[in-house]
C-alpha cells in the first residue's frame, strides 16, 4: 500500500474524505510481545492530534504499573495546564474503577481476589465504557488486556461487538490481549497478530525496567 493508497477503492457511495475519517476498531492479539505497546503508541499519535484519550486496563491488580501510564499522566497535565494535545484519562481495574465508589464497596464485600470479584469488576468496567461510547465521551479508547474478560466469559462478546458496531461519531477503539474471539476479529477494521520469534525470557532472563514496564 505505497503512500497510503488502498489497492482497491470500494463502490460504497462514500467519498475519499468520508472513508479517511471513519472510526477504526483495531485489535492487537497473538502470543508475541508488543500488543499494548503498539496500542499506547497509537494513543500517543491520537493525543498529539488533539484527541481525547481514555485507557482502561483490565488487569487484576491495580498495583501493576506500566511506564506509559506515568508518561500519559504527564501528557494529561500538559493538556490541562497549557492546552497542548488532548485530554487523558487512565483507569485500572484492580482495586475498583476510579469513577465508582459504590462498586468499590460492593467489590470489597466479595472475597478479594476471587474470580467472582474480578468478573464482576470487569463487567462493571465494560458497562462504563459502553455508556461512554454512547455519550461520545472520548475520541480514542484503549481497552488493554480486554480479550481476557471476553475469553473467560466475564463480559459477553456479542454485546461488546454490538455496542462497538453501533458506536456513534468518530470514536477509535483499540483492544489488546491474547486469544481475541473470532467475532471480535470479524468486526474489527484492523487486526494485528503479534508472533513471537525470539524472547529474552526463553534464555531465562527476567523482564527489565524500560523494556517490559
């Protein structure tokens, strides 16, 4: 696809401009490293273009840190204080989503660390995201590690695809994680499979700061 020119132009009645400005659903999946890293790189481009960015990490522990989180916090402050780039929000599942105090209390009433606890918290996070999509709250979403709640049945795949397919406006969504369900892949505009060829851990080396987090 040299110079970004598509090999085939569909006869769909849309203008080149309309196709260029269409909302994109991207999925980064596969066994290899780099799925989240690539998504955060796309989010960085979106921020630079002035888009509002929201990251939702579907991780079991809120203590899990990635270097991009601190970097995007700084970019969010840069926007708030100087109007540069776009607004930034970063939410992490772990100890409860930051917007919902009642949900945190409910989570605390369940057995901490149980699958029921994680499943209910993941479902709550998806409900919040679905509402934001309907309201067009953000322009660029990263749903990091979101394939796992789908795989484990904590969030209904059909519902997710229906909401994503019907989202209004120009809201870009990037979903990361292994074992992405086929229905999600079918619905996506852009699918990338990360394939591991070689990894330092194969030689017994542990993850390193600045490389893995």
